[in-house]
């Protein structure tokens, strides 16, 4: 609160007409940290690469007409005889590693974000229901959450994938089931606080429907902590997907994510061909660290207790 | 009571997963069997009976210790898993030990001197430890220490010697050198966790009155840190590590695959890939049982270690 009152006169002097909206305040707080700004810029670049991978990749690594087996296992900065430059070298099948990483990033990020969003909607709804109705509904939902969270994520994913099998849809289902409990727990905690506030009471007095109160009144006020959980969980999901794909129980070979690219390089490690596993790993690491840094800053900015 | 319930629910889920999703005949019977064989095994397994009776057979057999026979090895699944268990437990315990002996001193240091370069370096290191994908770190460790430098062997378990009837590898040089990299790899994530916990603990404890009093009495700084600070940060560290031990066993699946460590994690991954369903079912049931036991033991230990928990329980 004090940060708001301190900053308000300054803003007022600079631009008398400008209104300080909560969103603008949030932006200002976020970009105060240089690390966080850099992380955000990096994240934009990563998302850009993932979305436009087919247009910016030097070659299409999955177009059999372009890939030449003669070019396999070339070290970084080597050139193919027809003049194509392989900045990061090629893998065992002669695919350009840089292009493979761009395409892999697309798959990894896609699976991570999709599962994160679905899990948020599912977990969020259950968490809201638990908090709003309380009583038995709350007990049952939260007991399931507690039991699930007492097992590590990788074990839950392993059980699910052993039963479901391979595939993009299956790994998204597994990741959603692994993650929903975190969202449910987070939103329930904030919804329990919000539910006792006067505006909910007022809405109840107006005889608004349960649905309207939960989604129009309660939900928007519970969103800030959820945004933080989304970033952290998406990073987790990407990491978990890579691990499962590396183990050979995640995505099929036809959908190469970063984890599969790393697994492909495993067999060439012993003959010093480090780059096939090394560079996809770096891409994975940069993605996860970037998302975590953005999430850290969001937590600091959005947490009312930490605001001075 | 709840633990029994969880085991029961998990057995139901695993049973439904294996038997109702997909064709149980294909999953449970060797694909090379002929028609007569299939009919015989179906009758033996009770697959021609109603579902609830099938589940009853599954439970009764499981309680007798019979979780099916592996297609690949032709031996009881439970026996195969029990055989591999010591290797996994050895790896997990070693990783836990490493996480503690490296994590606590680093964490306490970072907590006592948060503004020094070393303190900040430790903290950034722990953030990296959280973000690094374990399997990739494992690969890079093999690349560096086994392929480029040639200091450590890259895969396998090395020479083992029996200790109380269990084969262990940490008592021979060869075994120890095989154990070092996988254990460190597995420990990395937990080490970051221990660093964070002990740093937070040390920061909190260091401003307490009893530390000021101890300093005013002129007790040596080393003794203050080793006795007064350490004792008080041990409670959260011990309880969290207890709970995380299960996580180590689960995560050993990854490390064992990377380093070709012959434990039960490697067995389950191979079983999933080979569609060796009895082993998958047996592994899942055993791990769930293991987890519920660990959680129960930690809960009990927690109330013994920290009297405040018991008081809360009585009040509520």
C-alpha cells in the first residue's frame, strides 16, 4: 500500500492526466528488476521460435527430401557439400540440429503450455468448488489432492503412462492429472479468504446464481496467485515431459520434443559426439530457467504480503 | 487407517488400468501363445468370470505374494523386483547421504553470510539445481568424467560384496567408483532443497535470543554454529528429507536408466517398453506400499521429534 502512495505523487507530477491502473502498476513493478526484464525478453524470443519454427528454421529436419544421411553426425560449424551451414552440427540421421531444436521447442512448449492451461481450468474449478461450497465437497476434493500430492509427480506420471501408453494426447492427460492438484490447492487457499469478504456477501444477497458468483466474482479475485502457479507448473511440466520422453515412455518418435532429441544423442556420447545431446539440453535448460525467473518475479510482484 | 485405504484404492486403479483399458488377454498372456493356451490361461486367471470376482482373485493372490509371472524372464514378478531392490535402495541412501553432507554446510553458510559472494553463488547454484533436468546432467557427467576425462566408469554397478546377505557395492573401490556419479546425479535436486531449507533455518535461528545469549557468554562461534544453530535447523530438514526419500526412489528411475544401474527403476522402464505387464503391476503395487509406509513412519517420527505437533492434535 505504501509503495502505491509514495509513487502516486511522482506519477501525478510527470503525467497529470495519466491514471495509475492496477495493471500499469503491475507492469512498473515487474520491470523494476533487470533480471526479470531480461528473462521476459528471453521468454518472448523462445515463444517466438516455438510458434514460428517452420518459418525460421534453416532447414526442415523432418522433410526427407532435404535430409541427407551423408551429413550425419557432423560437428558444430561444419558445412554440407552443397553449402548448407550446420551451426550446431547434425544428429545421427543427418538432420540439422539447430532446426531440430526449434521444432523440438515447439513440441515441448506446446505440450507444457497446453497441459498447464487444461490443468489450471480443471484444478481451478475443483478448488473453487471446494472453497465455495465447503463441507463434504471440500473434504472429498482436498483429501484426493492430499493423497495425490503425497506421491512424487514422476511416479504418478509413470503409473498413468504405463496404463495409457505413448502419444501426445496421452502425455497431456498424464501431465494434467499430475498438475491439477497444485492448482486446486492454490486457488482454494485464496478463495477461502475471498469468500468471507463483503462483495461475495453482497452478491449472495442479490440472489445471484452460484455459477455467477463463483466465476464472475470469486474467480477474478483469486487469479493473481494462479498466474504464479501457472508459470512454475509449466516449467515443471516441460521438464517432466522431457524426462518421460527421454525414458522412452512419453512422446512417440514422430513428435520429437527436446527430451527425445537428448535421448537420440545418448548413443553417440561414448564416441565424443557430445553436441547431439548437449545443445537440446541447453535449450531445455534455458527455457526452464527463463520461465522460473519470470515466475519468481511474478510471485514477488503479485504477493500482497511482500509489497512494502 | 487412511494408509490402508490408499493402498486399496491404488490396487483398484492399477487393476482397472491393466485389465479394463485395453484387452487383458493381450496384456496378460504371452502373445506367442496359441488358442488352446489362451483358453487355458484365461480360465486359470479367471478372465472368463465377472469383473468383481476377478478383482477379488487379484487381491487374494497379491496378499499371498503372487503378482503374476514376467513374460520376458519367466520368473515371478515380485521376486524379480525384490532382487533389484537393494541396488535401488543403496543408490537412494547414498544420494540422501550426499545431499545432507553437502547441502547442510552450504546452506548454513549461505544463511549466515547471505551478502557475501560465496553465499550468493551457493544460492544461484541451488536455483540451477532445481531447474536442471536430472537426466541431462547425468548425460553430461558421463560425457565429462567418463568419456573425456576417463576418471570414472560410465555405467553398471561394479563389483559387489555381500553384507548381511545383501549384495552392496560401496565396500569395494570398484563399486564405489561406479556408485559416485549416479548417486551425485540423484542427489543434486535434493541437495538444492536441503540448501534452501538449512539456509532459511539458519537465517531464522541466528536472530533468536538464545544465540545472542550464547555469544554474550563467549562461546566459540564454531560451537554456536555446530550445536545451537544445527540442532534447531535439523527438525525441518529431517522431516522434509524423510518425505523426500520416497521421491528419491521414484526419481532413481531416471538415474538408473542413464547410468544403466541395475535397480528396480531400470526394470520398470524396460518392462513398460516390452509390455511386460505383470512386472509393471508388481512394481506399482510395491512402490505404492513403500510410499504409504514411508509417509506413515515420517508422520509418526515427526510427532516424536517436534512436540508442538502433538499439542496441536490434542487441541483440534
